[in-house]
């Protein structure tokens, strides 16, 4: 038996013991086999990259894998997953701008453990998870009409405005900054729609996944759904895997990501202040206060966004937007033939609901300016 075959045999023996047996005994047996054979390390890494490649075939993307590993395992597993994704990317085909951005955001630093047995255990625990990844709805690798330099500059400016709005302690300044960001998003979206309508090969809707992290993920999913709807997109929440898939045209997907993130930051700041006020008044707040707060916030912001969306455009733009809405709905229905409506549960704290609604009324959500 050659040395390479021997190394592969050690990895196979470890996999048989650990990957197809969920017990700690199987994991310990597999880790012991690998720890005793340093020559098997390269083959173990190669097989890890194969697991990553299989995840892409099942519809997963780098951010999806990192999000799940972070939720299910430990930081050392996240760093190992990031290292495998980077290594696999060197041999992967180009997959577009959004994919490249996810690769650039992977956690830095090596996955170091105290000894070989711990290293092998980490690898096998990660591979167990990767082996059992379900198949997801495939996303388009790259929008047909990629954003040019002008659009990139516009989005960078929008991000900067929203960051300032979130950081300032002056409500009037936050309102002005957020209103300007909303104005730029509206103009960017409509410019993209008009350009696509005039192009020889019309743009097509794409999709992206946005993490909806615990705690209080149900209220966050409802908030994301409201932001998506106001920006001509549709969102479908996958509760078990902790994300929503948002379907829409690229300019609108960018707007949804930016505004949802900004509103979530604003909601968190407002909830922290409301809790401090409650404690100062002698009332101890609990998880139910925060849950009710965010539920009310999502509900009220949704109402405000829906009302604003009714008068965002002029009559001459309606045919263009109606055509795009049909395309988005068609893409959504092909990706998700069966969906259900999310209803808020567990809202039991009246004070939390009241404070959340007040915070939503103060949130910087402006109707897009009437577009000429």
C-alpha cells in the first residue's frame, strides 16, 4: 500500500467512526485515528474542501455556511470553515460580486487547538455538520446587469449616511441623514429600473439571503419582510436555518440590506434606552419586554412602510414597476412554491409593546420622494 493510499485509509477509518455515528464514542475514535497519523492531515483538509464544494452544489453560499457553523458550533469551527472555504475558492469558478464580497468578509485567523486530538475533533465535528446540510433553493450567481462605478459610489454614500444616522445622538441630525439616504436609494432604484427597461436584454430579478439571528428572530423576520415589500422585493423566512431569502432586482436588494440593517440598529438602540427608563422607574424588565418591544417595532414600521409605498411613484413609472413586480413574483413562486405567513407570537408585555411602537414612530423611515 502506498503512503498516499495509507493516508486516505486513515481518513476513511476516521470518517466511518465519526461522521456516520452521532455518538461521542465514535467522535473520539475517529479523532484518535487522525491524531496518531500526522501524514493524513493533507488528505483530511482536501476532504474538507470537498465538503465545502458539495455545499455549493446544494445551494449554500459562504455566508450561509459561516452563519450556521457559528450558531451550531464554536469559534474554532468557524475559523476552520473559513479556512476551507478560502482554500476551495482558489480552485472554484468565478461566482460573481456578491459571492466575492462574502469571501472577503470571512473571519481571519487560523483555527488552532491545543493538541492533535483536539484539532481532529474540531475537524470531524465541522464535517459532521457539513455532511448533513440540506439542499437550499439555488440563487443566481451574479445579476445580469452588474452595478458600475457610479452605482458603487452611490451605495458607498448611502452606507456612510446610514452609519452616521445610527451613530449620532441628535434625533434631528439622524432624521436628516436617513432621509437623504432614503432619497438616494429611491433614485438609485428607479434609475436602474428605467435603464433595464430600455436595455436590449432586460435585467432579471435575483435573490440573496440575509441572516435573521436570534434572539427575537420572529420579529426581525417580520421587519425584514416589511422592508423588502416597501422596496419592491419579497422575502421568505427559513426559521430553522436562521435566514430570509429576499427576491428582487439588484438595486432593490441592496436597498433592503442597507435599510433593514439600519432599522435593526435603531431598534436595538431604542430598546436599550427604553429598558433603562423602565429600570429607572423601578420596574424590572425581562425577556418578554424586549420581545414585545421588537414585535411592536416591526409591526408599526411595517405599517409606515406600507403607507409610504402607496404614493412613491408617478403614474408614468407604474408600467415599468408593474412589469418588474410580475417578474419578482414569478421568480419567488418558482423558488418557493409553498409558503406560509409568519404571525407574531409571545407578545405579552404591554409596556414593551407601547415603547416599541413609540420607537417605530421615531425611526427614520421616510417615504421615498415623489419621483418625476
